[in-house]
C-alpha cells in the first residue's frame, strides 16, 4: 500500500533512523575510545532527530489510533519508544548493538503495521489533521537561518 501523504514525513524520518541503527550496530567493531565518541554522536542524533519524531507520534498519531480502538498497537509503540530511550542513555557495552537492533525492528513495525493500520482505520479528516501537525513540526518556530549564517561566517 502506498503511504498516505499525511504520514510521509514520519515515514521519511525512518530513512535516517535506519542509518543510525546501522551505525550503532557497527560500533562493536570499533576501538574503545572511538566507540565512546561515536556512541556520543549517535546519542546526540537521537536527541535531535528521533526524540522529536517519537514526540510527534505520541502527540498526534498514537492518540488518534487509541480513539480508533487500536490500543494494542499504541501500547506496543509506546513500549518500544521507552525501550529505545533507555538503551540510548545506557553505558552498557552491548547497548549500541541492542539499540541498533531494537531501532531497526521498531522501524519495521511502524512501516509495516502501525502506519498501514493508521491508513486503514483513521478517517481522512483525522489523517489531514495529522498532516497539519507534522507540517507545523517540520517548520522552525523562529527564523534562525540568518543567525546560523552569521555564526559560521557565511554571507547573508
């Protein structure tokens, strides 16, 4: 089934998340100092990219699915979000591998089950409301482009 346009942003977020999952799994082969630095980078990307994605789902998609009677899918999604949030802050030696595996499985679940179900059970008006929420989240709340340019010395 083709992705509903109102869910495309969430689906596109998964592409960079898959890259992050792969990088996390590859850390096992790295030397300890490099592994720590790379894990810190992955943790930062999680905070910047995945946490906002999770929050967007938790503010829009999951409440809509709960109202539509999809409690089990909502609970599974929330449990996986909680697991991933716990793994990303873990200092356990196997945390990066476990995080990478869990993130890849979570993305598969969302793409194959959660989003497909949403497209089947949510009314078009509800999906449109989600699209508006996603679009608003994609736009910066204030214009920082000129600030970034001046900070980096780029011409404005």
